[in-house]
C-alpha cells in the first residue's frame, strides 16, 4: 500500500425536500455545478475476530470501493481502502487512510486470501460538489442490496427520503491536517442556517455494524 495520508471529515443529514435549498447554497459557495456519483462499497472484517472488548479496536478493517458505470453495471474498478483509527479529542473526524488500486485479478477472492470475510455492503447514489479543490461534498442516498453484490437488487436504506451529506477533505500528509481542518471550519461556517455538520465516531459506529 502507499504511504498513509490523512482524511478529515464532517457529516450531516437532510430530508429530501431540503435538497434544492442546499444545492442552491452549495452552488453559490463552491462556484460549480454538482456532478453525479454512483458508488459501491463492501466492508470486510478479519475472519478470526478479536474477542469483544477494547482490544478489538486494534483489528484492521478493510473496504473495497468502486464507482458504478450504469452502462456496464457488472464492471468494477476496485480500490482497497484501509481505514485507520480516528484521532481523539478533535472536532472533526481525522484518520489515516491507505488506498491501493486493483489493476487486475479478483478483488473479492483476494480479500479471502488476506484472511478477511464479508461484513456488509451498500451503494451510494447522488451528487458531489468540490470546494477549492480541497473538499468533496457528497449528497447521497444510501441503498442496501437484497442480493449480495448485485446492484440491480438495491433498495433504499431509509424510506423517509433522507439524504446523507459528507464533507471529506482531499488526502493530506500529517503536517497538512491543521490547514485542512481550518478549511473545514471555514466551509461549515458558510453553511450555517442551511445545514449542521457533525463529527462522527466512525470507529464506534463501524464496530457496531461490522460485528453485529
């Protein structure tokens, strides 16, 4: 894998009827129109998990991520993502991220060879804005799959038409984290009155999902 870089993020949620208002605000802030996004993500956990308790937090959690081409829905360009543990005592989610691209071969079989097993998967579909080439703002609907790995079987995770908002920084080296966090602070300030963004304890949430 490549050397670790850091990702800083905040998250929020809005109802579908507020989407036009948020989009208008983001067009004004970002100065660009949104682009479509459609992504498949599969989570994996160690086949032999650490017993429940504090030491489980040391287990390495892996994900496969790929954009979905609606013209060729069976084709994938998988990336392997290792999520580092979030730093504590911060107002933002800050964690190291490792990415590796699969140039060929069967990514799913490779995960088994690594000693990992399937834990969950979902699809995100929606739109993405960019801010100063530093932040990616995605507004997406989350879908679950009724049949494993088959995106033709997706169904909305939330029937109330809620949308997930993620503001995620570009990857940055350790010494660039403070600058990126300041950019996040600036950006969230411009969204006041339109959307409240929050820090999410991803590790705690992930463990609840992965080991349930």
